C-alpha cells in the first residue's frame, strides 16, 4: 500500500509499505477514505520537533473497516468509522471518567502499540488500529460523501476545539476569546457558538481565517496582540474582560494572551500542543483566581455529542478544509499548510 513517511524537515514522501493485517485480537484494519494534515504534523515538518528516524505520519482518518480481530465485538467489516486520533481501552479509570486521551493504554494513530510496534499513519491507504472496539466510532449508514470532511474533523480538530470551549466553561450567555486562528481555533469558535456563547471574539490576523471565524459564529475579530489585543477585547466588551478564553496555539505568547483577556475568576481552556517554553504563571492564576483546564482532547468522549449535529448539517466544521489533495500530492498538501495557502489540507483517497 501507499503511505506517507516523513524523513526530515520539508521531506515528505509517499512510500510503498506492506498492507497491514490484524496482529492482535483487539485490532481492526481500516481502509482510509479521507485523512488530513494537522497543525501538529507541521512541528515535525518544520523541524521544531527533531526526528529520531523516518516514520509514518498522520493521525486523523475516517474509513471503512476491512477486517477485525477475534476480540472485536462492536465492529463489522464494511462499517464506516471515525478514528479518534488517540486510541484508548475504554476500561481504565480515566476512560471511565470520559478522559480517554489520558487512558492508561493510550496511544495515537501513527504512534506505537503496547508492544512497541510502529502503527500505520493516517495519511495512507490502510491502517491497523489497536484497541479498535473501544476507540473507533461507527457512523450510521448511509454516509453522505458531502459530510465526510466534517466527519473527519471529529477525529481531532472539531473535538479539540470543543474541548477548549468546554474546558473554558463556555455556556449560554458567556463571553469568550479564542486565541489561534488555525483549524482548531476556528473549530473552538464553532463550538463556542454551539454551546451558546453570546460574544465570541476571534483573534486573527488573516482575512480568510477571520472570514471563516465570522461564518462559524465569531461576533468580533481582533487582529492586534499583547496588551493592545487585551485593550481591544476590553473595548469590545464595554470595559470588561471575557469570561473564558480558548488557547489553541501552544506557545508562551498564546497562553499569556489567553490569561490576559479573561476576567478575575474566569477560565482558560488550553488545547494547543505545548511547543516548548510556556510555563503557567501560578502567581497570576492565584491572584486573579483564573482556572486553567484542558489538554489533549478526548475525541472519543465527545463524538457521540457532536456527531448528530454533523449528520444533520447543524454544524459544518469541514469548512476548515480549504483545499483537497490526492494522496500522490501529499507533499504539496504539507507545503500548502506550511505556507498558509490553506487553512487545513484534506486528503481524499
Ligand atoms: Zn483507558
């Protein structure tokens, strides 16, 4: 099968690898229908996170179950499934409390299994998925091809944006600032609107992303950063700060921005993959009674809540995919995101 392998910075190659098969009783093999490039894949692509060795890449996929192991009870060949980017056992204490991304056995699509074997990346034709019963989510048939991009966002970015909003305490009547205008930030805007926030301020410096943020429900856009950005938020809110902030970048500056725009007693939901550097200013949190929550999103936990709204068309988070590529154009799909020619690259197989 053809699959994507990263060899180093700016070095993305499509390679021929053996087609995966069931190795453990809990495995499923999925034929990938759609995948995409994640902002966190770009950490490798840009050389920010050094590579020990070339490895398959990509952790977001939807597809059709091809084969299942003998212990898999809830899946059948032919089922259309969403693979949450993190795979979980469904039985440990964290899983039982809806924190599947903190599972005792957690791994990610494209990571390694409990035996240390390399898993298939999502940006390929097939993938072996361990812990399949407790990880994969079946989409009721028939699946409308037009809904596939939005279904794919539930594997990661929409679930992650929702996690930011939930962790930030967003609810009916609240005011929220979203820091970050990548796909996750835009999905956080959509999630905040869905949860009933009345004022949603997107911090964005890019016209195309700001326009999409407004379509997703942002009431205001602030292009400035730092103290000027905080002042702009206050001006929009009649001299007040926001109840909540969603930190969707993962840098020291973005966390400082999120902490700076929330009121005393407010909440920050953070989902940006920490890119090195940021340390929480505990003194500031103490003095201003700010709650910080979040982390890696338990996509599996949120999909049952979000899926009906995607299937009904009530939300259309797939609009974050501003360009489609074939698998043979995977290198360009990365370059397009790296150069910000697209918000997020969709890979159709
Ligand atoms: Zn678990």
